């Protein structure tokens, strides 16, 4: 029995899970996945008329959301730094501009979100109308950040596709210079990796954009759908972080 317990506790997957959970981003993605599942399940139970259990899951969703806001308190400055660094980027102008706009959008979102958090724990007191305006402004900035991220993704996808095509057309069959061939393969691998990463980020953005759009009152998507969309995007984000921490299989 002790041997079996030791094998379970010391299993490589458990060790990888602990390594993943030791990162702030890993914990955030885990909490986010549970939060959005709770959002969906609370809606589902309410639709079935089970108000008591629905309230329990809604409370879990709310408390996880508050905890995640606390974890993000320092992030506005990170996005501001990223925007500033992007101004010195030597990349395409369109991609640079959309990167800056995206980072400013996230800076605004997280700044207003910090005020929402402070009000939720009663560190500051906002009247209901002001609190609603602040929350709505946070959603508007979040929506803008994701929208610019999607535009950036489209521009980057087009550039990478053009580079991949140019690389294929420059290939000389029967190339005898091994260093040239190796350089081409290295560049092709880098382009493929960048395209894969870009596609995944665009998918996450597409899944997420309805959440702030609903909060900003631009569209009206029900809680169940938002919960599922957030859950799927959280799983994709967690998968990317798992691979970053533990390496790809």
C-alpha cells in the first residue's frame, strides 16, 4: 500500500502538475477554468430550477473571480512596459501599432479591474452607478485589447504565410550546400512554430471576445455560453503554459 501511494505521489505527471501549479500563470489558468465552468454550471442549474445549488456555484465563480483580480494587481505595469518596448520594435509597422494598442487596452482593462476588486472587498466604496460604470469601462478596454490582438493575429498570419511561400519558392532541388539547406530548414521550422502559436492565440481571442463584448453591452450572450467559451479558452491557455513549463511531449 505504501509503495503504491509512493508511486502515485512521485509519478512524473504529479511532479509536472506541481511544477505547473508553482507558476502564477499556471494557477491563474486553473482558477479561470474552474471559474468559467462554475459560471456555466450555475446557469445550467438555474435553468433547471435548482436555485440553491446554482447559488453555490455562482458564489464559487464570484470568489474565484475576486481571487484572480488580486493576482493581477501588478499586471497593468507589465502591459505598459510591453507597449513601451513595442515602440522600439523593428518589426512591421502595422504589427507594432496593433501590439501597442493591444497592450494599452489590457493596461486599461486591468487598471479598472483593480478598482472593481477594491470596491468588491470594500477597501473603497463606490455607489452602485459608479461601480457599474467602472466595470463596464474595464470590459470596454478588455474588448479593445482582444480586438487589436485579433487584428494583429491576422496581419501576422498574412506575413508568415508570405514568408513561408517565399521560402518554398527559393528552394533549389538538389541543393548541395548543406549549410544553406540547414539554414532554410531552421527558418522553416521557426515560421511553422510562429504560425502555430499565432493560430492558437487567435483561437483563444475568438473564444474570449464575447465575454467582454457582453460585459460592455455590445452583444448579449447568455451565461451558459460565456461559461463554455471561457472554459475552452482557459484549457487552451493552460495547455500552452503546461508545455512551456514541462516541455512538449
